[in-house]
């Protein structure tokens, strides 16, 4: 059984765009616009499909380390160069995706300028072509908001690009951009057309479900989500690792384990749309704030709708706040509508949330965490057998983190 990595990466890019919008004011579909421009420029520069696949993935995920870097700054760490940090972390994160093509430096150097005034002082010709293409597309979209540039303004935009050659843009990247950025392309980048355009330009990439690269991508997603808030720094990562562990306990085959791991990694994807002021509010949320907080699950559901073939994983991911007695959210499903993996996801999410430090409660050890889960069993809210199994399997970790999995 295979999964469409390109579709999964596009969903992650949509979620990243939302964060980039909240934190930096970037536009919706920013990542997809850059990927489309890169694909077309890459083709013009003679790249093959594998090369374009690597390039568009890096373009979609160019700011994947944004939450990681911002959290590091917020926690008081001083960095020599903030710009360098998100480039380094971002490159490191995509290196784990095992491309068939060389993507070294593509994200690392995505803020370099032709005159050497970028974060690494690299000049034209000193960085790989992929980095130059991402850099020019990123810079042009951020400064010009390509989704709303009127056709009449295109000549001025093209002239501005030509004038910046040797300063901001390298000659070969500018040549490629001027070749592709014509009327038809500009129209294809508008908000109402971009999803369709992305389908045409971004190469299809299917991967077997038992491939390590899916676990690596899932781990990349958990880092993006978890680093949004100080209080959730290992939340999704630990839920995914614990689900993997339980999959082993229940004798799941490798592809079943990957599917539940992926569902766990994606379960709080919608939290990227929840404002930080709510995620980190010290004290109880008021009714409106609670409604916004609860909406993260519906957002997870909505974001994952973009990926066909992911329906089961989407259901497990989106059922993590449902309860057997129908008091959960967002759907208020009852026991007979919640399959085993949905119940497992819910129990592990509660285990993790209750054991972690939060603005409104301290860390809890395994014993105290289990007490809360057993109370919920008594109320008929969670699955009794799964709770007992969690007690058995997780006790030996004595409050240590469960390690990340790998496929042999
Ligand atoms: Fe960046
Ligand atoms: Fe960007
Ligand atoms: Fe959640
Ligand atoms: Fe969660």
C-alpha cells in the first residue's frame, strides 16, 4: 500500500502558511506559489522530474523550522544570526526525507543574495541552483504578494527583477524567473487557481506505507506542531512514539504501525491555526476561547481533506477528543462510531496532555496520570481495556520519554 507524499507535503505546507501568516504576515498558499514557480523554473533550467520533486518539496517546506526558531528565541536563547538558525534547522529537517536527488543547501541558503549580503555571505555562483530558485521565488512573493498583482503591473514587476540582478538576484535565477513569470503564470498563482496549478506543476511522489521516509516526514510534522507553544514541545512527538509502541504491543504489522503513527503525528495539525494567546493562556479559557481551542480538531479534519487516500488516518487523527459517552468533540460521536485506533488515539492524547506541564497544571507522573484515566473509565468516557494496556506498557518508562521508532 502506498501513500502520496506530494499531497501530504502540500497539506503540511498549507498549515505552515497559516503559521507564517500569523507570525510573519505571509500570504495564504505562499509555499505552494513558490513551489509552482520553482517547478517551472527548474524545468526551464533542464532539471529532471526527480530534481524538480526535490526542489518543490524544499520550496513547500522552506520555512519548516519557523516555529522551532521562534520558540527558541522566545525562550530567551540568543542567536548570532536568527536567519541562519531557521535555515540550518529547516535544511536538517528535510535531509531526513531521503531524496533520490541532491538537495544539499536548498533550504540552508534560501535567504542568500547575489551580492553576498545574505545570512551566510554567499555570492552568486556559490550556492546550488535550487537555493537560488527558492530564494528568488520567496523574495518576489513576500515583497509583491503575487496572489493579487494585477496583470497591468506585470511589466513593472519584471523590470524591478531585471534591475535587481547582481544585487538581490543571481543572473541565472533572474533569467529563469523572467522566463516563467508571464501573464498566464501570474493568473495561475491567484488564490482561486493555485491549488489546481499546484496539482499540475508539483510532481507526484508515492511511497510505500512501510517506508522509513514516512516516519521521518511524520516526525518533521510533529516538530512543526509541537514547537508552536512552549507547553507542547513534545506533545505530538510523544503521542506518535507511544502509539507506535502500543502498535507493537498489539502486534500490528509495519504498515498498520506507520498509519497509526502518522495519524498521531497529524492529530493536532489544526493547532497551528490556534492563536498562541489561547494556547498559552495562564488560567481557564472563557467560553469563546474554549470554542476556538476546540476548533483545532475540525481544522485537522479540514486540512487532511486535501489528501485523498488518507481517509482512515484522517478519521483516527480527528477523533482524538471524542468520548465513548458522546460528550467529546467536535462530532460528539458515541462508542459504536469509534473504532479501536480512534479510542487508542484518544486515550494516549489524554495520557500525554495530563502528564505534561500546562499553564493550568503541573507535570504528573505515570501513577497520577493513570488515576485520571481510570476516573474517566468509571464515567464511561474512555476504553477500559486500552487504559489498562497503557498502564501495563507505559509504567516501565517511569515518566521518561518513549524513544522515536525506526523501521528495520
Ligand atoms: Fe525563510
Ligand atoms: Fe517564505
Ligand atoms: Fe487535540
Ligand atoms: Fe493532542
